[in-house]
C-alpha cells in the first residue's frame, strides 16, 4: 500500500532544492572554518612532518656515522690523487716537538708533514698532528708511512695509506651508507638535521599560536583535555574563556575530526582564557573542536 501524496511536503522539498544551501536541510551540521585557518592548519601539519623527518634523519645519520667510524681502522688513511688529508696519532713516549720525530714513506708520491704535538682531549695522552699530500700522478694502491722517535730510532706509529683512482671510486668504497649513496658525510647531516628540526619546531609553535588565535576570533577552539566521568558525561577543556564571551551555563557545539557536530556541551567552569564543559556523547577526545552556538 502506498502512502498518500502530501503536496505541502512536496513543495517544501522543491523549494529546498532551489535553495543554494539546500544540503543544510538534510546533511549533518558542520563547523564553518575560514580559509586562513585551513592554510595555517595545512602548514602546521607540513612543519610537523618535516620535523619528524629531520629527527629520523638525525638518528639514521648518527648510527651510520658511528658504525662507519668503528669499521674504519685508526691507522688507515684513504685518499685520492692530488688531495691532502689530516691525520692524528697517539705517541707512546713523551714528545715535546715534532722535530723529535722522523718518518719514512713507502713511495715518493707521498708527502708527509708533521705539524705539532698536543695533548689529547679525553685522556691527556701526547698526540701528533700531521698532513698527508698525494701527487696528482699517484697510482691507486696501498702504501705506508712509518713514524719513528729520532733519539731511540724506535717505531712510534705505522699508517696504511690507500689511494683510490678518483672521487667516485673513493665514494664507492666508503664505509658510510649515506656517503656511499648520497655523497654527503653522515657527520654533516647529523649536525644540520637538529637545526632544521628546531626550525620546524619553532614554525609549529608559531603556527599553533596563529591557529588558536584564528579559532578564537570565530568563537572556536580545540579541545585539549577530555575525560569520561562516572556519570557517563565527558568533561572537556578548551581555550575559550570570559575574554571570548563564554559564561557558566552557556552551551557550545562540539565537532569531531570530520567537523560534524556530535552534540552540545554545557559550560561548568570559566576562567579568563579557558573553560570546562560537560557533554553526553559516546566518545570525545583531545583534538575535537568546540564552537560558540
């Protein structure tokens, strides 16, 4: 059996369809959010993702740097033709000046300079700093540098020198995964990543402040605390207070992540910039929004 036709309801439906806002008659009510707010929210999310990426890169770089360093023998110098490399080594005996030391290179293509003697930072042992230079015409291969104490003619240290054909060959044999594939030192990325992460963090702080300000201008705020009470109500706290026109007993609309209203909350406590309210709802969590009715 069909229901009787009701011309009044029919006319109401037709008129509703002619209305540009006809969806408001049938769809759940949504919160009106300005364009500026949406842009700030988008940038804040992007900054948050960037900060997370830089933090992850920091830990990856630190791990890669430490692991590659432990795999690298302390007495191995890796270099390419035409380049120079600083080296540092511990002295077995007390030495006041590099003039007390001598060296012997295994090939004429190596040029060694002993620059200074100093005390180590951690253990205070005597150390010597030097520079190794290689001729442009040097052939790839393994060489050595022996360093002696002149007065005793005893061997103090032995360096192994490995010369690669060119920069690409040097990178292909690098112990560091990051340097081998990206050509960037993991120590460098470990240093710069915290700077970019901190910059993103400052951006998140500023954008969050801006977002809260734009919300307050339109009588809206994000719930920063929500807890379910024994009576079945949720107690929520948000950043709208007396300065925003909120008073005890006032009702505010609550919206979920899809900006759809899930009910109204009654304000129970008010301070200058914050308020507490209670709402009967199945579920409420921090991040939901409230709006002045």
